[in-house]
C-alpha cells in the first residue's frame, strides 16, 4: 500500500520540466505511518484482501451492463417505437459511463482492482471503449492529481483553461464573476472534450514533459493507438445507431449529447466536490519549491468527503464520496472505503488534522457553488 509518489515519476530528472515541489518528509511516527499501520492491521485481522471481492465483481457486471444493454436496444432498432424511450436509453448509457468511470476503470487504472496486472489492464482499458484514453488518464490523474493535489501549475484537475477558475492562485478574468452560474453547463461538456480533442492535446503536452517516456512509450505510437480507439468509438456510438436505430441522424446526435451531458455533469461534480471546496487549503510551495506538510497531510487538508452515509451514492460512484480514503490509499479497492474510513478519521483526529466532510451531496454542491463564486469574485 505504498503511496506512489515516485512510482511513475523520477522527480530528479523531471524537476526542470515539471517545476515540481517536494513535500516534507515523514518521521515514522506521524499521521500517515499510524494510519497505514492500522489499516494493514485491519486487513490482516479480518483476513481479507484490499483488492476486489465478489460484491465488486457483481458491481462491475452491473455497470458495464448499464452502458451496453441500452446500446444494444438502440442499434437493434428495438427503441424505434418511441423517441422518449430512445432518449431514455442514451440517458441510461450516461449513467453507465459514469458508473464504469467511477467504479470499474478507476480502481483498475490505480491497480486496486486485482493483484493480476492483466486484469487491471483489461478493465482499465474499458475507458478506451467509452471514449477516453487510459494512458493520458493515468498520467493526469494517478501521477499529477494524486501527487500534487490542488497545487496550482501541477494538478491539472484544477486547470480548466480561462473559462473556469478553480484555484485562488490562477489568473482571474472578469467573466469568472459569473462562473458559479455557467460552470454547471460547462460540466456537461466535460466528456465531449475527452472523446474529441483533449486526449490528443494531452499526448503532445505530456510528450514535451517527458512523461510518455516514463510510461515507456512514444508520441507516435500513442497517436496511432489513440486514433484507432477514436475511430472505433465514433463508429459504434454514432455510425451504427444512425444506420440501424430507425431514427434520423440528428436524433442520434441528440442522444449522443444526452449521454455526455449526463456523464459529464456527474463526473465533474463528483471530482470537483472533493477538492474545489471552501475547506480546501490550496497551499503554495516556498521559494525553494518545498511544501510545509508531508504528502499525506497535504492530501487530507485538500480533500473533502461528502454524503458518507449514502449507500446509493457510495455504491454508484465507486466510493469516491470518500475521497480522503481514496487519496491516501489509491491501491485499495473502493469496496473497502466504508470500513477503513473510521480508521482514517480516528488517526487524523488524534494527530490534530481536520477530517473534512459534507453531510450530503446537496450540501456539498452548495458549498462548491459558493467556492466558485468566491474564486470568481476575488
């Protein structure tokens, strides 16, 4: 259960390109060492694996089915009797895409689903089938976001271009005064970016940073693979429904945007509610590029849980309402987050570290809206 600070990234060779920061060292008796020992003890005493179990495998089948069963109805023409039913199938696919992203490919790309690397690779590769790309996702999410959470210039999850301001340290434009109003619409377009141009842009960006080399691949190879996946994706998600659904092409395209509006909004809110919040610290490094806290403390201070008592929420979004646990132990399958959360909370409280939670999803949404407004105002 090591924290993968240097698993993918050789900080010494990348410092000039990434302008990285260094976290304070652990002392062997601090928060992370304590909570890590206690969680290892929990798994040992209960004789269970930190990876997936039968419930997780059943959930995997359910999430994949939620995406592909409606698709089968669409391309088979079985939905041609009703436009409302047709659009409801695309809506369900949007939920399925969200479920796959949060509950299947997310754990797999963290290596948390199975001890078998091939299983993780195959299930993590589902993101390629639903329009994303596993290579760019792992670099942006596993390496940059999980290591440098909420650090401006390093965590690309808080870099939303000029339209949205997610950090008090990024440049503010006049239009940001209204971002708490228009952000929700932009969230609906998140996955449209992924399936069209974003992965291409990231490949060129990460190649310049030398991060593709760290993945033992090249820009040319990844461009070919990515293009093949995009052809496959648009072939089955648009071309086949236009040919066989029984509806005109513009109706199919409308369904496509319904799918992505649902998935984009859901995925955006799930991840933004964990970090772009009033409780987050957004610390800045010193002139020597050093952080005041060690990595684990930094994660807790910049992450917020929400709706921890909601079983439906926890099941559907892969435990990502408990992002504190996920950020500290990304190699533990989310199916165990409910059990280890009290251990993490107790360790945080005993070390005087705020363990931040929003009681419900709605209260978290409101808090996020307030944070957007605050970031846009000053």
